[in-house]
């Protein structure tokens, strides 16, 4: 469930554009007005606003936002305003660049989007970067990381409910066998995790748990500092319980010395329109404090207001 | 260039359906009429015929064709009548089944279709088989074959003309280095061949040829009987000169004891609407005999007539 709140009656796009233009005018910038509009429009509405803005003023709304805003607030507004597919393409692109490299972000995009949405991100990547996402991921990674990440980003998983119990049993056994041999980068483990449907994986991993007495991720903790094993566990979590995965990303981003604003912004902007309500519930359960209170305690100013609006706490 | 010939004035779909229905009626089947209609309609027209046929008679045209026709002629008509994406899905599905297994067919579909068409085949595979194409390919293959085929079928290559010369030089060098070490299944070789755009690969492989004095495929002939090396060479040929690849498939299908009808039918039905004219020219050049004469010499009856119609020789 989404946390995005859209007013019952949304003004026409040209009116929103006029207000945004007003917010940019003069010496100061009216950040509150920008939040009031953009943080309360869904993807289709934001897209229309960008189109009408370009047609009316001959300017690119994203460029104007970029010029008017700064720092974490700027990044949150820009990421949020982007079309989800373009946003994923941008996040994936950054994740393959040296200074912002992140195997986790690549994995997160590959595993938590629907098959169709992941494909749309790949199309947006072509359009924007004149290359394929897998091309950059493969070039940027090596060894076991590449072996796992490339099939993850190129997957187009079946999304129906059909599952095969016989297969689940045999593949649970196969997973257990390879994990017992500590062959964590084994071809069969990679094959199963990167090609099977999420429904099928769920059945397989439940079977694993029933048959062998441990959740698979418990058996993948041989060396808690091994980066590949960490990524493998996160992959499994993303594929089977994305809301628990995102809760942990938020928890780690908030409960550290100096907030990890990139992670916080990424999770809030990419999930607000998808399942952030569910993530919030997980967060509250796990941390005994509501997510919005945690965010308010760790952030400030317009950035805080933007995040709170997206998590469902802004004025409409 | 396509060889398919469509009449200047195509009858409305309901008229085509009435004629087909007539061709099926009574004791015999009017094969000539079936060829006259279906072999001279493009993909959109055939699709419409199937829809109107189902709406008018409540029957599936493909099922009726299946019941009325037999053997090689039947397979040619069925494959041809299918929508290209459904046809590719069917061919890929067969290629992962034990009795009809073929790594070559999987590679051929992955490497000679446009990125968008390959994706459509993956969508059609979901719809028809309730699984993903990569899931079945990965399950059916192992070792080096899997390592090459899975990224090939999941690729969504960039298709613009932008190429990077610096990258081409460094990757040509890298390919040469790994090939010199006989590391034919090396991760970097696989990465380059499975992720780079066809335009970029062309530049890289020309650079390879210029710099190292041999076409890459010459250097991949270490052991002419090695099945993996054969597939690797065919992959490179499909990606860079598909018409030469298809010429060879046709040549081998025809110049053997007993024609390979499956290969012949596959190439003719999948390329007639794409580039069979170009393949025909290659064939004539290489074999000093026109393709249609070679087909006529090796096949007979309605099957021959169907293939000749698709290669551009039927009456309109």
C-alpha cells in the first residue's frame, strides 16, 4: 500500500504549473508550495505537469527544480518528480559509477520491481544513457558479484501464481546441498534465485525451512563480514519480503552516526507510491517508534517536510 | 528485405476466413487455396484472420490447420501463421525440451531478433508457458552453454548507432588476450558478446581483425569439433552477419543426406518477413544455385509449394 496522499480534487496541470512557476519567481524560493504540489501528485499527474510545464514555459521542470533547490531536499524532489522508470534508470546508472557505486542498489531495483517495471527501467536506460543497463552493470562488476547481478537485472520473471511443488522440493534440496558445501556462488544457486518466479521461490524457500529446520538466510551467515554473502541474503530478502528488506535499509540509514540521506531518500521516493505503508508498519513493529517520528528526529527543514509529506504526513 | 509477397489488394479478413473454411470443408483439403491465402498475408493480416475466424466460427484457426494438414507442410503452415513473438516462444520452448533440444535455436532467436522482438517473445513465453524463457533455458542447460545462453536470451541490447572507439580497442585487446590463453569461456568474453550493442560489437570485431590480423572466428577454431566453440562462433556470426549465418543453416539443411526439414522450415518461416531476400542472395553467391531451385530439388508437394511461396515464388 502506498503512503502518497493525493487531494480528492486535483487542480488542472496548468494551474499546478503556474503555482510552481510562482514558487520559483523572485529572490527566494517557496519550498512549501513546491512540496504542497509535487509531493501530492501521483506519477501520471507529475508526468503531465512536466509536459504542460515544458509546453507552456519552454523550460524543463527538472532543470528548474535543480537550479532552485539544493542538497538533500533537491535530491528528494528531483527523484520523486521523475517518472518511476526514469528514476530507476538514474539510480541504476549512479550505482554503476565509481563514486556512487552500489551493488545493493542494483540488486534492490532488480528484485523489488515488478517484471514489467524492471523492463521499463531498462527501456528508460537505453533512452537516457544510450547503453543497456546490463552492459554497465557487467562492466562495473566482476567475479561473484557480476555472476549474481547481471542475471538479476536482466530477468523477466513469470508473475503468475502457478507453482510447481515437485520442483520446489528438488530445488530446496539442491540449495541445501550447495550451501552445505559452502558453494555459495554455485551456478545452481544463482540459477534458482535469478530465474524462478517470486511465487515459486517462496514455495521453495518454505520447503527449505520445513525440510532442513532453518531459514535459508540463517545458513548463509557463515562469515558475517563476507560482502557477497551479505548481498546474497539481501537478494533473498528482497525477493521474498521486500517490506522487511526496506525496513532494514531505513533502520540502518537512521540509526547511525550521521543519517544516510541517500538511502533514506531512495527508499521513501521509490516506495511512497508502492508499498511504503507496509514498510512503515514493519518499521514501527521492529523499532517501537513510528517511521515518521524517526524521520523527524533525524532530518530537518524542507527535506524533513518533503519526506514526511511522502510518508503520508503532509497537509493536503 | 523480406521475400513475402502480399497482393496489391488484399481481400477483407472475413472473405479470407470464408475461403479457408471452404478449403477445409468436405473430404479433401484444398492445400493450394490455404497457401494462396496464408502465404501471402503479413503478420498483422494473419493475426486479423485468426481473430475474425475465431469470432465467426468459434474455432481456432491453428487447431483447424493442425487437424487438416500433416507432416512438414503442416509445421510450415502452423509456424508461419503464428504471430512472430508466439512463434519464437514456441521455437524456444521446443529448444528446451529433451527430444527437440537445441542450443543453436535458442542462440539464433536471442541473437538475430531485435531487442524489442526478443522481449515480445519473452512476454509471449510467459503467456503461453507460465514460465520465463530464461528459467527454462537455464534449467535445461549447464556449464559453459548455460553461461553463454542465459545472458543471450535475457539481453536487451541498446540499438542506437552510438559506438565508443576507445572501448572497442580495449575490448578487442581483451578478447584477443583471453582467446590467446584459450580461455574461451572467460567471463569477459561472455560479458562483451552478451551485453554490447551490435553496432559496438561490429566496431570491436573490426578492430580485432585490424589489430591482430585475423577475424575473431578464425581464432576460435582451436578444436573444430568442440561444441561450445562452434556455438560461440555461430553466436558471433548471428550478431554481426545474420544473413551469412542463415545461409549456412540453409546450406547444411539442404546439402545433407535427407533434408533437415525442421531447419529449413524454421529459417524460411522466421525470415520471410524480415531478411530472406538478403539470405537468398548470400545463398546464391555461396552455392552458385538460387535458393528456390535448391529448395525445389530437395522438397516436394505442398511443402515445396509453401516454401516457394514464402521465398517469393508463389502466384499472387
